């Protein structure tokens, strides 16, 4: 076996769900080249791909970057990838579940067409870990991209640590099989420095989730809320309750200082 094709995680064959059951593959070379062209991936970069399928994206990535690590769950697809890219020294192929696979050491970026049913779990794995990527470009459903770039819990959880935006819309007919909705290229760029220390990420997430579920008054008094916002030069909470990210950040810092 070529040295560039690495190890297989010890997961029984019967326990592996076939990837085709939950993934829509992007096969157009022209579309893949267009999307990779929207990134800042360079020759010096180490790029992680998740769920490479038949290798259409790998084929373009190895032309553009210095090193590619691809994690593929489906054993049959993995075997085909080994054959297709035999002798490609820039590729490391890992057969296994991405959610259980150690992330690369050192600096890396991500370009991946995520299985739509696993988008949230995989994005959490990338952003709520000890070794987050410098940047990531993730092909996700259009609605998921809106959640992670909008004014809601999913977006505000990312905000202290990543700049998030929708870099492109991808028509559903670019996939095989075609999904029910259009997709998007979600771009995440790690903030340096972050708005909050990385070691506060879990507490910040707890604060948001608790406030979303039970209301801010379950964490802070009305006086604490109004005083914290006023001292930070921020407007009071609007009547409809739709707060901006900077207001959430301010109130988390208040809670962290006085109540946590």
C-alpha cells in the first residue's frame, strides 16, 4: 500500500453507515474550481477534507495546496480513493468517523462538502475543539448557512471566535443526487485575537443556551442588565427582545464577572 494512504480506524464494518445515504455529492469540476477559487487556500496550506466520496474535490485540492488530509467513513469509497490516488504523496487518507477522528496538529484549513444531516455536529467538532482551523469553507444547505450567519443562537455561538459569511450560493442541480434545496459555501475565518478567551467558550455557550431557553432574567437581574449595557454605551434591550451580538457579549461578561 502506498505510504501516503494512512490508517483505518478500528470501527467494525457493520457499524459504518454508508455515506451515500446522507450526502449529496458535488461532481462538476467547473463548479468545484469556482468554489475553491473563492477561498484563500495556497500552496503552503494543509487542508482537511471531510467525506471526500469519489475524490472530485481532492482532485482539485491537491493541485492547489501543499497537503491534503481526507477523512472518509464509507469503506467502499475509501478503497476506491486508495486506488484513484495511489502514489499521490500530498494526500493522507483516513478511513473513519470524522466526529471521532483527531484533528490535524499545527495550522490547517478546511474545505468540505458536509453530509447535510451531520452539518451541525461536524461544525461543532471543528469550532468547539482544542485545535480549530484557521479558516473553513463548508458546503451546507442554504438554510443552515443562514442560521450560522444570522441573528440567532447558532450564529452568536460562533461570533466570539469566527467571522462567518455566506461566500456563494450553489444551485441544487449541481449535486448528485440533487437535494431538495439549494446549498451554500459557508466561510468561517478564525478571529485573532478572539473576542473572548478560548477557555471561556464552554461558559459562553452555556450562558447563551440557558438565556435562550429560560430568559435572561434567569441569569441576571433587570438592574444588572440595564446597568451593564449603559456602562458599555450600548442601547437597552428592544421590546421585541432581538438583541445584537455585542449586547450578548456585554451581558455574558457581566454574568461572568458577578454571577457565574
